[in-house]
């Protein structure tokens, strides 16, 4: 029996997606049982008064999602239960399976339990304290008290110190954007930037397309808004444009989220031509893009490509950056660059949340960013991290000859893919037993499940600790 399928010409989803979604619902509810035969393409097309190709695309979509299998000469059948579970696509569309706020559940406990004297932690992606510009930032702070009038410390109902906003806009323009101070909103860290965007754009079950794996801090914000995820496939250069297009066309997401530079956890830098193509596709399919540019200052082998915002013509690309890694986390300063229709809603959300970010810190930061100490600081920090990356990746390659360790092009994380027969959990336990803490992969996957892997963060460890941690990893994972 054919389940009821109501096609709606006002629905933004293409007809084949509407048909695929209706059949997927019938499969999920049990109305169409495992192994049940779907109606022949010709008869369903006749029944729904649509072209044969529309039904055939719907069946292909269901097959890609792992919901059906086609058997040559016999027809299309609901996938047997185990095939649905094993299908790679089953994990890309599971809105109801994710409960909110649990992204890091279990992980922090496991890390705390495994922490003991002598343990080396590759689990926390902390910047190196020896890079923190204490004296220079201290001077900027003193000058703020000495030179700014008392009124500067008054309540401010605005969304950022105008001088700091102008400096941040200038730095974006030096990277190919056309930003003005009025488009910058200073936030309390990138975490708040993500939260403001999510609060304005997402509601329950809004579809968020995301690269995978990606930074879990932002995913946690989306989780809390009840987002449904669709994962975009990547290759060695970051998200694949053909897959971005497939996902945009098929799912019509509200938002596409990406860290184009210093992708946390993989360290991949997305080539400029892909960034440009994403913006063009976002325009074609009416998707808002949220790009996190955190870490662009620590691109090692070539200057960081321009932000995606550089290719934006209609304000659909929202950019955020944290200064936690490039200066120090105690600043709690990040910012958003947003223009057009979204700007006013974000302004209002910021005022609602915390009125404004500390003007005292913003004024000192503005002075620091304009001082010669800032580029000197970046250069020294980049050189330190590059040295640590080279040493660590080299030591890992020797300690884990089976592993294919890609040196991160930016940032301070290495993504270690595990052989399929070794689970992330088992690898975590083996490493903990050898006295090295690692970050399990699951929180980095939007749907919280994906191939086994570990994130290894080297930023805050000196050379001796890095060599020792690689040796311990070698012992722990010698025969995967
Ligand atoms: C991609 C990315 N965005 C943002 C952050 C943190 O931002 P904040 O400390 O400003 O909340 C991190 C920290 O690891 C990160 O990797």
C-alpha cells in the first residue's frame, strides 16, 4: 500500500525531496516495514501526477540516506533494519535522537578521572601561556586608565567600542573584505558570537548544515536551539563543493557553519576558490553562512586566504573570530562582522544578553592591537607553534607508523584517524593507561557519531613533553 504523500507547491523543498521525506517518515513510523516494496516508479509518478524522474530522484535520495535498497529487475525495497543502522547517511539526519546540552557528556568526566600526576594532556586545546603578551597588554591597560576620560567607563548601550570596531574592520579589509566599523559587534568571546547568531536564526528543528568534524563549542550552541544537522563531506582540502551543493539543494538548510581556517580539529585551511564557491551556492540556495575565522593568524605555510565574507555581496555571510588563541583566553573577546538585515536583530540580541562587552578590556585591546608589540607577538607565537607542530608531527609519524598524520596547515591540533577496528573509547583508555590524555572524536561530529578518531592538541606543551607524549601514544596504540 502507498503511504499518503501530500505535495505542496508552496513548500520550498523540491518535489523529489518532499516525496523522499514523506516516505522516510512512513519508514520511521513503521507504516512501511523493513523489506516492504515501494510502489513502482511509474505507478507512483502517475498517482502523484509528477514526472518519472521526480520519483526516481526521490528513491535515489532515500537510497543515499540508507533508507531503501534497489534490487535490479525487482524494484526498490525498504532497507532491512541493520542496513539502515550501518548506512553512513543514517547519521546525517537524526533530529530526534539528539538531546540538548549533552555534547560533552561523559567526556569531561572521563578526562577528569584519567588525570593523575605525571599524565600529559593533549586533550585541551589551550594556547601556550609563554606567548601571552603580559607586559605589553599591561601597558595598554595602564594607558587606558591614564588617557581615557572617566566617561569612557560609563554604561554603554552600544555593541562595541568604536575605535576597536574600526581597527577590527581595518584588519578584515587588509584581508580582502570591505567592512566598516558599523558592521562589527564585539562579543564576549566567540562563544557568545555563536550564541547570538543562533538565537536570531534558529528555532526548534532548524536545519543546520555543517562541516564535520568541527568545533564543538559552536555545535553545543546549535544543539541548545534544537538544530537538526546535515553533515557535508570533506576531503583533504576541507568541505567538498559538490557535497555543499547537494546538501543545500536537498535540505535547504537555514545555516551553513564552517571554520575555513585552522579548522578545529583537523587543521585544514579551505582554499580560497572553495570559499568563493560556497558563497555563490549560499546565494543560489538562500542559505546564511556562519564562518569562524579563529586561528587565521596561525596559518603556517602560506598566508591565510581571505574570509568567505570577502566574496559576500548581500550580507548572507556572517563572520566571527575569537581573540582567545591569538592573544589570550582571559580577554573573553570575540567579534561578529554582520551587515544587512541581520545586523539589527543581532544588536538587539546582544543588548538583551549582556548589554555590552567590557569597555575597559576593549579600550586596552584597541591600544594593544595598534602597538608594534602586536605584530611582534603574533610572529613569535606563530614561530613557536610552527616549531611544535613540526616536532610533534614528525615524532608521531615515527611512533605510529600505521597512521596517516596530516600536519595541520594552521592552528594547534592534529586529527588522528584510527583504524576502524579500534574504537575511539578503546583508544582513549589505552592512551590514559600509558599516561597521555587525548580528546575523543564524538563531540566534533555534529550528529555525535562518526569514524573513530582522536584530537591531539600540542599548543601548550614544550618540546620534551611533546616527544614524551608521542612515545606514550606509540606504546598505547602500537598495534591498532
Ligand atoms: C574554531 C574556534 N572558535 C572559537 C574558539 C573559542 O572561542 P572563545 O574562547 O572566544 O569562546 C575556539 C577555541 O578552541 C575555536 O577553536
